């Protein structure tokens, strides 16, 4: 079986794109390590790479670090779930318009400009050192971005879907279940991926101010005691969990759930 010139050309383009992605990924991974190496040789407060690597076995085998890692992951997941629920509700109300749509739109616009630090300090003042404060901070900071992404999805929906709902006299819950939610699945994944890293940063910041547990609190404790190696190890764990979840969980889940879109496009060719 011989390949057509067009197929060979497409295969070559894909190979070049794969090699380019691999090279850019290696550059992105190697540049921070290179800067770390320079910093460790030109300053006294950046620990050498070898010293940090030698400390990894004792650090990861310590039983006291994993409860803080797990509680931070729990806070990120719970806060994102709350942000998704609030964001979907806000997007739906804004899409429907009317008085409440304008009210919610103004509130979302206001929350977009609130700095994370101000929200964390506000939560510390209102909730004291309570677990609720962390969920509050992350939810109110991330949900406006989720709402705007889902609102774009609702506005891009085919008007004929609404007309179909009118013809079949679908109730509001039925419209949500059979029309809005399936259409918003790609936008929901986009919102989760965009706000996942944002939620991690806000959670760690909130843990610095509002609670005495979690990765943020442990990092601040190590930094305050000038245990720079431990602080670097907490940063490494933070990056591994963040990137590992992104590329090993979120991206594969998105491809699996949305694989029907690619098969549908191929079937229409």
C-alpha cells in the first residue's frame, strides 16, 4: 500500500510538531533547573541542587508532611467544585438577562478585580483561623472566571436548541439537563483547567494567612525558620502535584470525554 504525497506531508508535519513540542517541553523543564543552578552558585540563600536532592528521601518518608499535602488537595478540589456550581449559576442567570442578570453581572465584574491577598485577609478577619475561610477565599476568587467561561459557552449555543426546547415545552430543569449542561461540557473542562492552577495559588496563599495546616502553612513555617531546603522541597512537591494532575488526570479526562467530537468530525469528511 503506497501513501499519497498528501498523507506523507501530513505525517511529516505531525512529526515536526511532535519534536517541536518535545524540545519546548525540555526547554521549559530545563530552564528553571539552570536558573536554580546559577542561583545556588551566585548567592548564599539558594541551596545547591545536590543538597536538596539528598534531602528528598528523608522528606518524603516523613509521616508529618502527607496530612498537610492531602488537606491542601482536598481544599483545592472542594473549592473548585463550589466555584463550578456558583459559576454555572451565575452564568445561567446572566445569560437569561433581566434584573437579576444585570445584578449578577455587576457582582462578577466586581469580584474579578479583588486581589487574592485582600480576600485572604478579609477571610482571616471574618472567619478567624477557620477552615471555612480557605474555601471562601478560593471560591470567590475563582468563580468569576468560571462564570465568564461558561457564559461564553451559553452565548455560543445554537439558537435552534432553545427553539427546540420551546417546541417540546421543556421546563427549566429539563433545559439545564438536556440542553445547557451537555453543551457546556467542553467549556467546563476549559474552566477547570484554567482555574486549577489559579486555585492552587490562592489556596496556598490563604493557608499562609487563615489556617495553620496545609502546604502553604508548612512552607511559611519552613521559610520563617530559615529552613530553605525544606522550603524548596515544598515548592517541588507543589509543582509535581500541580503539573502531574494537569497532564495525567485533567488532560486525559478531557480527551476521553470529548473524543466523540473528533470521531464526529472524521465521520463528516
